[in-house]
């Protein structure tokens, strides 16, 4: 089974003591994809890859990560040929402009130019590069949950998940688990999340309390990093990560 190929990274993510192991695994995949796209010996030098990046470009998040990475020449080469492709396509669309009926907010209302831009900005070479592996990670997560008791125990005793990945796991569980195990997973997920949210609430509340004069000498307990952990739990991001670069 393909799932067995990914047991090591999924187990590593669960063992990371992260607020969300799915966030942890996805961040690693995303950084690997950025390295592939713009890092040393990067793929942009290969003509077949450049054809793809010319056609798809990158989403706003990954354009920003590539800029932050610091490879100015690599970014310029990618942008030069991508903009050339976009410019040619845009000029064709503008030459054949067909206005939308009733404006963009009406049902079915969208010009051909607007549709081209919308479709282009939904594409991303980096997202596409790791999306299939990410789907296999999710399948592997459920494979391990069903077949590895120690894995189940680690999930049950873990810190839970961010809310976006909780939703993803909850909505996709029925595609991977049979009835009894599905019920077990749902029960576990809700219990772990309830406990996790209570813990986060306690940490952020104590962070606030620490600013009161009477608590100035009190121990911070687990609250020093309560702000970034709370944001991650709610939004599935790492606000303290900063720029990702090879250095």
C-alpha cells in the first residue's frame, strides 16, 4: 500500500509535540517544495519545469515565500518567462473581450478577461508539487490510526489539531475508516480537541494575568508562547515562523 511509504514522516509529525501534527507535516512539504522551486540546483533551470511555471505561476503566499528565499536571479528568470506567457495570453483575451452580463456579482456574470485572471491566480506550481504527497499523508494518518494501536494512543494523548485540519480530518475520515473505527476516531477527535482548547484557553488567560502587578513574580507556566500557539490552533498557521530561507 502506498500509505506505508509515508509512515515515517507522518509518525515524525505526530511525535513533534506540535499544536497540530498536520500543520507540522504540511509545513515540511511546503518548504521542500520551495527548495525544489527556487533553491540550489533548483528545477527552474529545467525547460520542462519552466514550461509548467510559465503556465501556472504561483499563489500569492508562495510568491512571497520565493521572494523571501533570497534567490534574486532565480526569481527573475522565473518571472521573466512567466510574465511573457501571461502577457501573450492576456492580450489574446483582451482582444476577444466579452463583457459580463449584469456585472461580476450576477449569476454567471464574468468577462473572459476576468475569468482568465481568476483561473490564473488559483494556480500554483508549489501547491501542485506537494498536494498529492499531502493527500497521501492524510491517507497514511488514517491507515496508522486504524492499524497501529500505539499511533492511536499518541493521538489520544496528544495536543490535538488546529481547527482547519480538525475539519479536514473530520470530513475525510469516512473515506478512510469503517464504521466502528470511524466512531472511535470521531469520539477521540472531539475529546482531544475539547481538552486541547481548554489547555490553550488556560495558557492564554494566564498570559493575560501575568501582566497584572500581583503576578509579576509568578511563574509563566506554559504561557510564554501562548499567543502564536493560540493563533495556530485557530487558523492553522505558524505566526512566529518568519521568513523561510536556506539560511
